[in-house]
């Protein structure tokens, strides 16, 4: 798991092709295809209700698409049973939008629980490893013995990230990593996401609305709109796109401000 | 994965000359899945030699943060013992990871707070009991203040919510309460039949069933079913609303939770429970009637004739008057327990259990008090 720059030639880690999703009569995805390469930070964006989170849930096996194929680590996940999915699930970590920490366990126990379930490590080492993960996500050490209800929103997200990192996954899914955070915490998450990729060599797929995070951290971005992928590429490529949906997304007042912000330091 | 699936650590036999460094070779996959055997081994490992240690990491096939932590911890422990440790041959990316872990070293872990002694625990337990009762009393007080305020402004009473609660707690409970009390009537008649037959006092089964059902069993059993059915639902509902901060949202909108959540529930139960009690009185006596006919040969006409003599109006009222009191207990305990929920999902479960146990307990105790009072009053 060495750190490496995205290499287009390598086989895709996630390969979504021809996915259709419907809820009753409402069509969410029609023919969505995308691929995530090893070692890249891939972002999925789109307006509210465009089905970003649904696509993420389909990739992590929480919900099946109506049709289409989703391959993760080269293995087809659509229609996979819990038993067969387990080895895959151990190779990825998920950080949920609202943290989804187990409310009856402390932060350390939340992280340790994953290690207890999947490894044969001793109690003491598990507690230490949990403390290391908690420190890695930038939480203060006294956060460990606290319960999720005692943490602020930003700390809860970091704790959730620590739990997602518990097994040193190769692939990390982040659902709205900065939603609901103050700008300072949010820019902390930007840096965290980048440094995780650099030091741990992770592949990261995230769903986000945060234009700053996109400019700062994402290698490639896919824009989901009207049930299709309307644009894929680096932020610079997308900023020059002619597609009305993409333009609408990146050239609103906030999009322009984030763009200027991104260019200023360079 | 170069050398096997688990992490390994082997000593290279030290060269003979004095003061030479001992070499330790690390190999294999130093990952969460490969570590367990090594971890157990490390605890009881005796480090040979006294001088410098050289750790050779060139054969480590994979290293993750957990493995890096174990390596870092081992080196740090050796250094604390006064050994000088040199690390060599580690791949650059592994070295970077090790450095990252070392830079983030927090700890050690936070020491757990010392467990309090037995006496302190007893004290804390007693104190929490006292404070709990006080909080409960103040909750009851607040609710009654809310009730008085609502009576002062009848337009603020939420009839829609009350009727909804009447539907859910009362109408929807008709099948289960009716069935259970019917069965209870059958059981009592059945149990009495044998004894009464011995004395040829068959007809007195009517007195037995009617008095037992009307005075005691029907109000008590209905209250217990409703405590299990609605009291628990109240706790879970309010508790979940507390977890999701809906209660706080209500307060900021300027609606007291008492007004929207507690009072309508209490009033609805106070309407519904007496009605249910009358209904279960009837179904219970019906059960006894069916049994009396099949087991003792008492016809329905004879049963109803006797019923007229067997029960006075007071038997009916003594049973019925308890129902609103029970209703109040169930609603107040249920809601109070809901408000006692703190942050976690587990707490919702604990409080729901406590709600049912306490309201049933209080209902039975209150019933006993009623019996004593009625006894004094000669009812």
C-alpha cells in the first residue's frame, strides 16, 4: 500500500457501468457509468436529489440498483450476499454523513469494536491502535473516552473517520465529509483527506457539495445530473465545460469564489 | 506477500566479539491481520544481549498503521530500557508511515478513572434514587402547572392530538384487552366452579366473577396492558425525539413539550382507560357467563338475574374510579422516562424498560392503597 500518484493505466478500483435506479416511478439513475482509479481522490457531486448518496450506497452494498454492474476491486458487487461481501467490506471504510457512531460506545470503543470483530489482536494493542487512529484524524487524546453525544459535530465526523480507518482500508468512502462544519474544521478535513492519501496510499471516493473541498483535494470529479453523469474530469476541465448543468454547478456565485480562492495561492 | 502471511521477528545469532550489535530481523506482513501471533509473542519475549540493537526491516512485505504502531511501541519500550536501537533497511514509504505514527504519538492511553469504592457506589446509587424521585416530582408538578394553564386557556388544549391518542391507545387496544379479560372471566369461573359445586352453591359463581372482575381484575389488568402497550410507546417516542433534538426544537418554537407531548397523552389516557375498563368489565363477565353455562349449567337468564343481586353500584364504581388514577400514573411515568433519555440509543431501551416496570409497579401499589381505603370506607 505505497503512496502513489494516480496512474490511469492501472485497473480501476471501482467500476460502475450502466447503473439504473428507480424508487417507484422516480428515476434516480439511468445509465450511470464511472470508474475510480487506484490512489486517486474521486469526488461525486450534483444537486440535491441527484442520487449521489444513492450511488454511494449502491457501491457499498447498502442498496441494490435496478440493473447495471458495479465492480469494486474487480469483483462484481451487485447481488452479492453478506457472506461473500465480508472480505470486500474489510477492505473499505465508510464515513457516514452524520457520523453514525454507536451511541452507547465511547469513541475508542467505536474504533476498537471494528478491530475486535475482524482481528485477533489483544485488548491492550487494540486500545492503543484506536488511540493512534483517533490521533491521526486530528482529535485530541481526551476525545477517546467520550461518548458521541458529548462531541461536537466536527469531532463526531473525525471520530467516524477514525472508525472508518480502523482496519487500514485500501478504499475510503466519505459521505459529505464537510457538511455541517465550520470553515476551519472543513479546511482541516481538506488537509486530512489529502494527507491520508499521501501517507496511507488510500483511494478515496467522496460525495460532497463543498466546492472548496473539491478544488483543494479532489483529483477528478464526476457531476451527476438528471440521472446521468454529465461531466467527468479535473476541476479545471469541468470549469471549462459547456454542459449547462456543469456550468450551473461551478459557475454560481459560490463556485466562482471557490475557484478564485483555489488559484490565489498558486 | 513476500514471506508468509503473518508478521515475524527473528534474532540473528550475535557475532562472538564483545560489544557487537544484536541484529533483529523483521519480516512478513505487519498488518492488522498479520499481527496477532507476533503480538502475543512480543509480550513474553526476552531481548538478548545488552548493547546496541539493530532492527532490520528490509524483509517487511507490508506495513499498515497498526504494524507501524507495534514497531514504534517496541522500539520506544527498548529505548526506555536504555538500549540503543537502530532501524535499517526499511522501505522509504514504510519509514514515512513510521514517522507519521511517531509524530502522532499521543498517549499512552488515557488512564481510566479509578473505580469508586463500594461505599461510594452505594452512596451514589442512593443519591441518584433521591434525585430521581425529586426530578419525577418536579416533572409531575410541571405537568400540573401546564394542565392548569391549559384549563385557563382551553383553546390551547390540543384536541386533535388528544383524539389521535384516544384512537391509538384506546380504540386500537380494544381487541387485545377484550380478549384477555374474556379469558380471565373464563378462568375465574372455571376455578370457582369446582369449589362451589361441592357446596351446591353453583349460582354464586356469578358473585365470584362479577365482583372479582368489576372491583379488581378488570381495572388492574387493563391498566397493566395499557402500561405495556402505550406507556412504553410514550417513552420510546419522547426518548427518540430527545435524541434527535426535536424536544429542543419544540422549546425554541415556543411550544412547551408538556403542552404538546405530555398533556394530550395524559388526558387521552384518562378518557380512554375508564372506557376500556367498562368494556373489559363486560367482556370479563361475558367470559364467566359462558363458562358458568358450560361447566355449571347456569343459563344466561339465570346468570343475568343473579347479576342484578350480586353487585351493587358501589362495586362498579370502586373499580371504575381507579382507572383515571392508573391512567395518570402510566402517562406520567411513560413521559417522564422519555425525558430522562440521554443521547444514546441504548438509553432509549433502558428507559423504556424502566417505564414499563415502574408504571406497573406503581399501578399495583396504588391498587393496594385503594383496597385499604375502600375497606375503611366500607365500600
